[in-house]
C-alpha cells in the first residue's frame, strides 16, 4: 500500500509523463516554423518535462526537497542514464532551461522518438514494481489528445465573443490578444 508521500510522488511523476507524451504527440503534426509560438511552447514543454523525468529516474538528489525514483521505496534506485537520454537532457538544460550561448545552435526540431521509449521503460518498471498499488486512474495514463488540434475531442464550454477566446467551429478555438491591453497598475515585472 502506498503512503501519502508516495502517492504524491507518483502523482507528480504521472503529470510529468503525461505532459511529456502530450507535448510530443501534439508537436508531431506542427510544421517546423521557428517563429510559431505554439510550436515553441510545445518544444519547451517537451524539453522541460523530459528533462524532469530524466532527472527523476537517473540523477541523485541535489536538494533535500528534490524527488526521485527512490522516494517510491520498494528498493527502487536511480540507475545509469542511457547516453542518448543524457545528451537529450543536456540539450534541454542548455537550450531551454538556462540562458546559454548554446541557444544560438538551437536544433530545428526536437525529436523525442529515441528518448521516449527509454523513459517509458522506467515508467513500465514502476508499474511492474508497484503492481496492484499502481492507481488504476493514474494521471500518467490520461489521453494526450487535445480539442485544440482534434475537433472530435470535447473541449471547454463555448465562451462569449467578448472573452479572451471564441469558439469558431467544432473544437477549434481562436485566441486573440489585444495589443492595447491596459493594466490597473504597472505590472511588477516592469517596475
């Protein structure tokens, strides 16, 4: 039986896995246009969640509040990181997580086809190790489909045209951002 702490760790692990897979799946059909903000947001999400998973499974804790596979007990340990995953994680560190000179050499696209199966092996090992303690409704098993890209997926309720986005068709959302937005006071980041 899982402790409350182990349940929390497993939940956060599931979220990271779900969002890594979702970003990967949603990014695949998006054209390689470097000036597309949705594409860039998906790449950053893919890199950050993949990096978090690599650190969780293969890195020792750097701080007492860090989480790792060892927090799930049952003799689980961090293992040697596969070379392909290590290279991918280092790229994510240098190209997304930190402002570095390496950003001038940003890859045209991010390919997770090699690292996703490596991480999935660890996820599958967790499932096997936890056995019946693995929650049947684990967040890591949520669908990676999105109403933004697939009209057959139910989306949120329709908004009025005065809101930030208006439903323009079945499952399609048009988001408009006003360039003359005003703030009641100057935002903290501008002070």
